[in-house]
C-alpha cells in the first residue's frame, strides 16, 4: 500500500508553490541528473541536503568545491559518517549531521531545502516522496569513473562553480593518464582477487565485489585479471569461502575492511594454516587495501589514489611508493587545498603502513 504524506507537509508546499509566483529568475539553472531528468532551479541553491545511502562519500565529492561548506545545510548520518576528515576541512560539519539514518520525507521536508541530493537507487524509497511535495531532488550515481566525471559536472553547475568542475575532471584524467603510462610499460597481467573481510579472531566473512563495481573496474583498467568475476554477477558483494579463494589461487590478494582493520586482518590471514596454502601468501603478495580516513577502493574522490596504489602493488618494477605518495600529495593539495605541512601532519601518518607491506 502506498504511504500518504502527512497533510501538513502537503499543505505547506502547496501554499509555498502558489504564493510569490514571481517571474522566471535570470539566474535559473538547468541540470540533467543521473536518471536523465531535467531539473530547473530559479537560482543556485543555498540550502542543500545530502541524504540516503553513501552520504559520507557524496559529501566528500561536494567538499571538492570551495562553496560546499556554506551551502550544505544537512547530511544524513550513515555508518561511515564519523568521517574525521570532514571535521578538518569544515569546522561546522557536526552541526550538519542533522538527519538520522534512513531519514524520510517527514524528517527532510521541515528543513526546507532548496534541493536534496540522493543516489539514484534511493528514488523509490525516499525520492518520490520528496518529489510529491515539490522538493527538488537531484539523483547521482558516482559508481563508475564515467559517472564520477558526469556527477562532478552536475555538482559544479549546482554550486555555480563550473570552472572548478572542469579543473577537477581534468586533474583526474591527468592522474589516470600518468598512472596508465607507467603501467603500460609492463607486459604482465597478474591474477588478482579482492575481498572484503569482516569479523575477528580468524572468523571472517569474506565477500567479493560485483563485476560491475568500481573495485573490479580498477583491476581491469590496470590490465590485471580479476579471477572472481564468474562468481560476482549479482548486484552487490557476493559471499565466498576460503575454499573458493584457494581454488582461484591468485598471485595477488587485496583485503578491504571499511572499519579500518584491514592491516590486522591481513596479519591474521597470513598466520592461518589454510590461507598459507595460497600462492599470494607464499609469495608475500597479500595487501591490506590503502586507507586514510576511508578505504581507497570506493566510489569516493579517493578512487584515483586507490588506482595509483594498486598499480604500485601490481607493477612494482614500474610504479613505486614515492610516485604514488607524490600523486597523493598533489591530490590533497589540488582537491582539498591541504598544503605540504598539513599533508605531512594529517595524511601521511595514516597511509605510511600501507606502503610498507611485504
């Protein structure tokens, strides 16, 4: 049965729509979102709400722009919302975590946002209710590299920072071209398995990313062989067991943990007699996926750092740690405006261990 919105919300927005009709704004902007919908706004929004799934990563993309901290008025608190990095670049971030997890139209509408940002997968559960009360919703994906570029351009128009959007996309493309040139010197195609591990004391649930996920794309773009593809045709992460991983027997194994425990999990796996039968363990090619404030494998602005770091693991003869740290330093300077001393103090201590794995 379809849920009906509270009457007071409908009345509020009907009255709002019928009063002060005015004339078409000279500052009107047009945006085509991830669902191909054209959204017309009378002017660039001043009150932006970011809600639904993956809000921490969506917020990280917004904060690539200089005016984001002024225009974001609320962010839904999700599992990775305890993002200390945002506290560094926006001293007011805590006041913006005003929406509880799984907030619906009843919680969002009273904030009177100019626009709400949602992942396109959230339209049925949240977006349609907001659209019904005529709150503008812009849907984004940020799942593949092409989508990341497209959605950055959308944010650029939304924030009236189109030149900044072009600058960011050009810098991403320059980084990727540099990394691809390094990797292109190799004729190898190493075999790889990426797993997400959750648990403790050796009792881990192991899963592999979908064939359509960014993690898989990173491996394939680097010219490596993703051994898990046949088992990962579903839409999400697919649970596998140690026997399946042993059957794949990759040359390289990368372990992800979104709570930041990948290094300790890798240490446990290396000591486990079953995992010691794996070629990657024998050859000391098991790596905790690089992580600073968030893991670098995700559809987050840091995806390019994950790409560079993977290249250094898979092709050490052609890509070294110093090159990747150089890219990382440039990334934080150009994308988040951190100077050299801030990088040395805030970022480098968090990533050093991931470049020292053997």
